[in-house]
């Protein structure tokens, strides 16, 4: 029992990115990236942008008074649901590793997880930790939504409407913004919001081409970091959660793999990037109207899945390796902060709508 | 999030280059996005004209000029960007573009006038002489006298009031206003309802200040002489401490004209108490939430003389200009505390009387609020008592006019003035109760305890 308590203390110490400030100060337009893997909120503080994030995951543990006391004492986000304690947010991953279990997700493939009965209550609980109630009725909040995937329109409509209803219930005027466009807003200001924004998230990769801030091509592929985690987990016989931790603890795609873990990660990363570049090529080639511009466009990469070292180079190599695109590309670069790019872009959209 | 659909077609390169030249000077991404999205729909019209110009440099210049002009118009009309969001070069370019526009306009007007004069002379020289005298026309009415403003601003006034710079403990504005921000404290968030004259409580919660209320601190006042310097300083310090502790005003202007921000503008301050004011059909009750409180360190003393120093006068006017610009406060919503303060139990006006006479509205560029019918009397039938008359001698003009309106209404209905007053006072009582309920409901909605999840107990972070 003592040992277990120790673990809990460690978890508490390791909880990252506290968002107390966001909770206390409230008000002002907000941007929110509701991603499969993470929820990130952004708001303006003076002339800077402040962000806070939570893991969009949860893990239920059996209720006991002792466990509940420990969770409360250590300020770990949880709520009680009958005979279970539902631990949610950033601490979840540590618990999952501790108990060698997979985390559960309120969202899957970029949308609300229809197969998860606790999807909505947990997502709402997570959002509550990041987004305070609007100080004034009608405060603008922009939240990210993925581009439509063929055959998934009803799910997307439900996902967007559910989030909108939740935010409006908190007193906000909710505005949905395409995820790729949000990346363009936050990262391509110097190019007058012209270029290609790509957000590689947990559930999907979203791509938007915009010309002077007006989106002209938007699409997504239903694969992201989770696909890599599950595929690698299956071939190395590990939980996807452990694969994710391994992936985030310094995977370097630019150097040869050192073990079976890395080998599998390399294979599936290459697979994902190939599919992404193929989809980009196909969508650009089939586009009815491409903006007339004699300028080469910048591609900016963002999202947690794009974070490993060497991802940009892998993308660049794959892009140059295939058939040429119908538009000229000036270069590929990473977002200044890949994890918060979408939320920061959503905030710009909210401030614009204000 | 939708946007305009127009994009450049014929010469996208030239257009884009010119656009980039303008946007390069916009440092704030939101301002840049607003500019681009506002400018694109107008591009088609601009493009139609520019396409006819045969020379590339001229086309580029016209695109750029149109962009700068669009930027200037948007800054002016919609507050597209604060000047702090633009580089110095862009600001200069906007000013230059404006000057060019003015010069071109003058040339066009001059040319048109010249043409008209020529045409008129030509027509007259060819016209037949009049042989029959017409009936003498009645003398034209004398033109209405143009009233010179009471205060003629000397020197160059800034085109707008903007934040020049800010540092730890101060903000400096382009009209000379300097705000000491070291004492600023947050307060309760501003939330208020307004009433519609016809329909009553409007169920919309507002959070932007709707007006400015001018006060006097009614504190110790020492002669403005060097020998009293220590007393003057000490009084200000003590007053500031008191005002801060009780969150009384948003701004305090001391006797040397120093402007202190005390309560953050986004919060309410406890400055107005029971009070009433109106903007057309929108009625405001209890102005703590809806109005910004600006207090001059002085005693009103019945308003027989202007009780503020020259420095306070200048600072107050500059502060009023800045606040009005920042929050888009209409002139008729800038009023003195004494004109709004009421006693709700006795249904009397003038519960507080600071600035009930003598506020220099015109010199502040504001309408003479003493001439307006106070809604407390006109709409709610409030009266005044002997104590009020002891101080003021005679109510301000608007009160008398409102009382005459009540008398006319009573005569029209065949009632006594007291009966009309009682009916209207009843309306005030009902609205006051409704406001109180609405505030309670808003507070309950905002209570975090109310956001507990069904079927679970929230805990932790």
C-alpha cells in the first residue's frame, strides 16, 4: 500500500502544464484545439498567447475512500462514477503505465468516440479544466474541427454540434474552425495566411490550402499517431500506451532504428507520411480551382505526431520523391510550437470574430 | 469560419506584392487577418479600375494606395487595429496616403469649381436681359449663428487617441494622458442588464461599460500653493488608499492632474449607488456596473465655481476622450453623478449632488446634460425635497422640463401629478426588483458549485 502511495505522489509531481491561470482569470476570447490525443486551450494575455493542455484520455479505477483521498490530495483530475473513479487528463497516461493498461479515449479518429459510453462526460470534464465559463454571455470561443472524411459526414456533424452545444452552455458564442486553417492562422502570418497547413494529430491528419486566409482545399486522412501506436503495439506485442510513451521519449526518424520498437515506428511513420503526401498530391491534382498565384507556397507541419525529430525531413523526402505537385512548394517547415499551433490559430480566429 | 470568396485574378502578382507591402507593416496577426479579409471583397472594384491602367508601376502604386486607404478606413470605422499594431512606416504611409487623397480631392474640387464658374459665366453672357421685374423676394432668414466652441484647442491635436507606450506602472497616450497603473486592482466582473422603455428588462447581459460618471471625491482640499505641498501630497495618498481599499472609482485624478487607475475598467466599481440614466429607450438602473467612475479629488461646494484645478481639467478631458474612444461611449452617456443619484425609498432625486451643477460638459466636448430630462423624474416620477433646494436653490433645467411634462401628462389623463408620479414610481420599484432577481440569477449561473456533473463527483484539478 505504501509503495502505491509513493507512485501516486510521483504522478502528482509529474503532472505537467498546470492551467490554474486559465481557470482563475477567465473571460476574453478563447481558442480550443479539441484533438483526439490532447485538448489545448489558448487565450490572449497582454500581447502574448497563453496555452494550457490536457491529455484527452481517461482511465477508470475501482473506487475506494483511500484512493479518492489520495487523488484529491494530489490534485489529480477525477470524478466518481458509481463504484469507479474516473481519472482523466494529463495524469491518465502515468496511471496507465503504472497499471500496464491502455488509456481510454473520449475521441477516436478525430471525432467523438461513438463506442465509448463515457466519451461525453469525460470530454466535458476535461474541457472544464481548461475553459472557464464565459465571463460575459456571447464571448467568442473558436474550436477546431477536422475536415470532412468521405462517409463520415453524420459523425462530423454530431461532433461539431455536440461541442458547440457544450461551449454555448458555458456562455460562449462558439465558432468552429477547420484544423488546418487554424495552423495557417497561427503559423503563416508572414505569408499573409497563404500556404498549406498540416496538423498531424492522434486520430487523423488534417490538411488545408488557403490563399490570403481563404481556404480552397481542405481534407483529412483518418490516420494519425494512434494508428502508429496500435500498429507498432501489435507487431511488438506491447500496449499502444507504452508505444506512445516510447515514441514521445525521443524518437529520432533521421537516424537508423536501434531496436525493434524503433524499427516498427520508422516503418509505420513512413507509411503514414506516404499516405499523407499521396492524399495531398491527389487532392491538389483533382482540385477544380486552385488559386492563381505565381508564388511558391510554404507547407507548415504541426501536431503531436509531427513532433519527433526527423519528421520534417521524412515529409520533405517523400514529397520530393514522388510525382510533382500542380503547385510550386517553397519549402516545408515545422510549426514554432507544433502542439499548440492549432489552438493558437483558433484563438486568432476567435479574436477576429470578436 | 467563413470568409470572403474574392481572390485576385488578372494580375495576382502585382496585387499580392502591393498587398504584402501594406500587410508587412501590420504586426498583429488578428489585425492583419481583419485587413486582408475586409480588403478582399473590395478588391474586385479596385481591380476593375486598376486593370485599365496600362503601366505596371502605376498599377502597383494604385493597388498600394488602395490598400493603404482601405487600411485607414478600416482603422477609422471599425477599429481594425490599434496604432500599436502597425509599424511606424505603415503609419506614415497611411498618413501619406491620406494626404495624397486630400490633395487629389482638392485638385478635383478645384477643377470642378473652375469648370462650373466658367460654365456659369458663359451661360450668363448668353442669357437674355430680364425685361419685367419680378415680385421682390421675401428677405432670406438670417443664418443661424455658429457658436464658437468654448475651448479652442491650441496646437496640433492627435487624429485619434492611442497608446504611445506603456511600462511598469504607467501608460502614455497620444493626447498627453498618462495613467498611473501601479494601484490598479481587479474587481467584480462587470455584468448588467438594461431596460427597454416599452418592454422592460432586456434579457441580455452586457459587459462593456456603457457610460462615464463624473464624481468629486469630497475629500480634504488644500490650497494649491507650494507651502501646502506636503498636505496636498499626503491627502492624495490617503484618498487613493481609501478609494483602492473600497474599489470606489475606476479612475481618480488628483489635484496635480495625475490620473490613477484604481479599479480595472473591465470590473465594476462602487461609485454610483442607486442611480438612473438613459440613452434613448435604454434605461440603466444602478450604474455601478454599467458606468465607469471618474473622480476628481476635490469638493464640489455647490458648484458655484469650477472646483477643479487646471491640471485636473486637462487630465479629465483627456481621460474622457480616451475612455469614450476605447469603449465607444456616446457623448450623451457621459454624465455627472449628481444628475443620476436617487433615493429609492423616498423616490427622490439628488441623493448625492456632486456635479449637480457646474460640470464643464461643453468644454469636455459633451452635450449639456443639465438640459436633458432626467429619466428619474420623467420616467419614474421622482421628486426633490427641501434639502435638495437648500443646496441647489433651483433644480437644473432638465428637472423643471421633466416636471412640466409630468404635469401635462396628468392633465391629459385627468389625474393629479401625484397620481402620475406614484404610478411611475411603482414602475421603478418593479424594475428594481426585476434587476435584483436577474443579478441573483446571473450570480447563481456563474457559481462554480452549480456546475457539478450529474452522476459523479468532480474533484482534483
